[in-house]
C-alpha cells in the first residue's frame, strides 16, 4: 500500500492537511477544557504548612455596631473553601473622605456615614512565590473578596500577608 494515493490522501483515507487541522482542533479543545475546568490559582487548598500566617484586611461599611463581631471568631471568604483563620484584632474608625471647598482646594475629613474596619486574621499556612495559603484559602496581596464572620460580612482588600513564626 502506498503512503499517498493519486488524490494525495494519506493511506487513501484522509488528506494530510485535513489531518493536521483536526489534530490542532483537538489540542485546542483540550487546552480550553483544562483552562475552564482545571484548577484555578485561587482554588481552595488544604493548609500546606504548620507556619502561622497573618493577613491584614481592610474594608469600609456604612454602619457599624459593636456586637457584629469579636476577637476569636472564625473568618472565611464568601464562596471560598473554608475557614481562613481567627480574628486576632480589629480597629474601627471613621472613614476618611475628600472634601472640596468653593475655591476648589481639597482637604481630607472624617466621614459621618461610613467606617473603615481593619482586621488582623491569623491561621495556619505558607507564603510562596505565587501567593499565600491560609487555612483553606489561597490569597494574594491587594486581592478583594467578601470576608465572612458568624454575624457579619463585608467586602475587604488584602493589605498585607506575612509569616509570623
């Protein structure tokens, strides 16, 4: 049997150009499937180390009641894989806002309607070159997500991540 027949078909079955096109289409589908259904960089993970990692989160809320959360409560990410760690400390202060005078000069003043909350969360994890894992979550500095405590939820941004032991 000849490798190419008189119509330039491979083994008399398929054109080599069509075979390459089909192979490229299959590879493209496999790559797309692995990207869409594969493991994402922020997928939940099991704690990868016995090191203690400290994460500072900050966010702004319109109202704050002293009873909404307390030190020692578990903190997790809404829609995440589980508990990140426990709330070690928090600081609540009036948020700052920029105010312009009639002359157009800007000044910073305290807001009468919103509060800035800074939370320190500690949990078991590790810091790597691509981010950090704390508890059941992977996080990165400057990442934004919704933090969840037993009776409180708010959008936060990761300010800092550090290993404390």
